[in-house]
């Protein structure tokens, strides 16, 4: 069986890779998706919990530095909404996860400049079987007959967050629409993270449209 990265943000990053076109997609939304993945990972592990007004810390520290950074911010902050924490750090989250995947040998990153001064980064997944397996996991969770409670929680969370963006790298938009109800069912596993992700992206899109 093909191995996959351990954490949700890493898996979600690889899910945004278009295997056929050999390029990354969802550049505008990826940072929010990574932040949602970090929050979902902390929530599943019991390191944070949902409370009135937003998440609260349930642990002092965790070994994973990527997760611990967010845990510490939640711990020292006044109570803030889940959407706030999806937004917080979204500008750097994708790069953090990318660098981690590069260090782990999952991806190759080529850095250069266009016209001599515009930074350019090309990401290539070293083994395309990895995103294919992840996409298969999501599709199985969405199409399978088992209730969300019987699925691996991380698989359910992966599918729920992918469903929030209706990732075309997993399945066509028409298929996502047909499985909207199932996506909402899976979202309960890491509620309210998927809804906070949706709101954060909608707010960013509205701001961009407003100019």
C-alpha cells in the first residue's frame, strides 16, 4: 500500500495537486484549507475543543511544531471564532506545509524568477500514487454506505474539508453536488471547522470582488 503523510494539512495540500496537469491548484484557497486542516487535526486529537465563541486549548503543548504553533496561539488568546483561526496565518500556512512536505521527500520544489525578479515556485509531487490514494479515500468516504461514525475520523475529516471546496482534483463538480448531504454528515466529525472554512473563503472572495 502507498504511504501517505501523517497529518491532515499535508494530505490536503497533496489533494490540491492536479495529477493530469502536473501542477498545484486552488492557490487562493490553499492557505485557508491548510489552516482548517491544522485546526481539524488538533480537534480530532483532543488538543482543542469547541466552546461558546470558538475553540479552547485542552493541552499545554504537542510535539508537532506546525500544530503546536496554533495550539499556543489559541491558548494565549482571548476567545475568538473558528473563522478567525482559519484566517489567522493563512498567508503563510501553505508555505509551511509545502516546506514540510519537501523536507519529507513527498514533493520537489523548484524555485526561480520570472523576468529576473518575479519569484516563481513550481511544485511537483514525486509519487502521484499518493494524491491518487488520498482522492480515493475521499471518494470512498463520500460514496460509501457506512455512517460517518464508523469511518476513520481523519478520513472523514479529509473528505469533509475537501467537500467544502468541492476539489475538482478529487471528482467533478456534478459529483460533489450529488453528495452534498453526505459531505455535511461527514463535516459533523470535525464541526465547526468545515463551516468556518467555508465562511473564511466566502469572505475573502467577497472582499476580492469588492476591489
